C-alpha cells in the first residue's frame, strides 16, 4: 500500500504560506531599517524637530530640539508642552499651536523665549498623531539685527541733529531716507518713496542733473553751489556722495551767505567807484608788502616807476628786506629809500598819531618836475583785529614846473 506525501494533500494556499510569511518578515525588516535610517537622519538635522500627540505630550525630540529647548530624555512621552514651557501659556504662541491642532493648517512664527534667552523660527505642522514643530535657533541673527538696528537708530539721530539736509536716493532715483532738516529746508512733510526728478523738477536742470548723474553712474563724489528757484527760492551748497544703494545728497542752505556776498560785492564796487573818482592817489598793500589795489590817480602817479612791470598789482613794494619785515609803518624812511637816489624826496615835515603817519614831501617826479605831496599812511585791520594792510594815499599840494 502506497501513501502520498502529506504535503501533496495540502491546498496550494497552505503550501505557499511559509513563502508569504518570509516575504512579510523581510519587508518588515527592510521597513524597520529604512525607518531607523530616517530616524538617524532626523536626529542629525541642524534644525530642531519636536513632536506632540493630540494631548500635547512630547513624543519625539531630536538632538537639536534637546539642545535648543533644554529637554531631558525623561521628558519624552511623559510631559506636555505646557508643563515644559509654562511661560508660553496664554501667549500668541499657544494660540497659534492650538489653531494648527484644530484646523490642521500649517503656520509659521518667530518667537523669543525669555527663560533661555533664545529666538526661534518655528514652523507648526499638523501630523496624524498631533502636531510637529520644525524650528531653528535665530538668536545670533536676531542679536546681529538688534546691533544693526541700534546703529541705524543712532545714525538717524545724528542725521536728524544735523542742520544740513541729508537725503538718500536709491538707484531708481527714489528717496529712501530724509532727515528732519531735509523736510524743513525742502518744505515738505514726507520724501520717502518720492522720485527725485518728479518731486523736484528743477533738479533736471543744470548743475543739479549732471552732478547727480555723475555721482550715481560713475560713483564719483561731486560738489557745487546752485540756486533752486521757486517754490524753494534757496541757494544750496550741495555735496553728492555715492553709497552702496545709490547716492547721499548733503545740502546746506547758503542763501544768507550769498545775500551777504552780493551786498559785499556791491559795496566793494561802490567803494572802487569812489576811489577811482577821488583826486587822491590811493594804494593798498598786504602784509607781505604786495600791491593789492591802485586807483586811477595812483596808477598815473606811479606809471613811470611801474612801466617795466607787466602788472603792478601783486608786485612787491621795493623796500629793503629788513624794512619788509616790519608790517606797521612807524617811519617815513622806508618810503624815502624806495625811490632812486636821483629823485629821492626830502621831508618838509611829518607827524604821527597812534598808528597813523602823515608827511609832507617834496619829490622830483619822473617827468623831472618838482611836486610837493602829502603822504598819509593808515594801517587797516582784518576781521580778526590784526593789521594786514597799510594803504598810503598821496595828494599833490603845490605842483609847480621844475626849473
């Protein structure tokens, strides 16, 4: 009697079961290995990862989360977020976390956690088990930003204390900064966001346009003085400087100075006209004994002596070196010895009064005739009080033909 093998009587499904079980076991082993590899990768990420279940119990924390949030291994699967971080209860951070848990919509926040003096950038993500926090330490960046912001505030305070207008213009010609003086001088409440050419159309004219474009395009500092017409009606001294994002325009209101210059120039022209019409010969000398002015009468009187000079103004009065070192005239001797010996004048009389010197001279003119002159020497003081000129004037008293 023959018996068939026991397995021969088994159904095919039962015969294939060991193979299926082996495959499942292999799949589990591969899946576990993959999960272990993924877990090791997550543990080594430079960003912190913290997971919570729906009861807010911490279920996972990678190495960076442990470091940043000061989590102990015993805290995992035992403590809730609110137990570990009670300072967050009642804050905007708690409301954000609970909103993500309820709505299952991810959110992002930056938060400063005072107990450990840490800034964190947090992404809150919903998961099947609850929520996960993906965050990184922003402390160094925030401290750098704080230092930068402090420096910017200090710089703005310095700029606001300046009496000059300071305006920053970016490469699109848009104003990005204006100090308080700029708003006052330019008679406006705001400049930030305004286009330079549109807000102040006269900047399209010279010399503003070429200087600003040279500084912007060629990165060259420029300076100039110019009048800006109505509605400003201001004379400006302008300095344009390149910087990383565009140019900085420093402007000073010099309208008062320009007005004073116009008045001074008008007074100088009037004085020159008076001196040109007087019958006295008037010259001025600076403290180096160089001629700085001769009126018409003086030019006529000194023309033979100065005939060899290309220009008498700026030339030195011919005194001996020892006499040139004396800036204040106290004697007539230097003036006498300045003439050639053959035509040297002789003194009829002289007198002094303080720093003023008066003398009556009889001199041989260059036309070989005699003339009696009165020489008056008055030191002139500079604005600082030092004596810088001694302008002599001479007047013919008794002109007569030579014999």
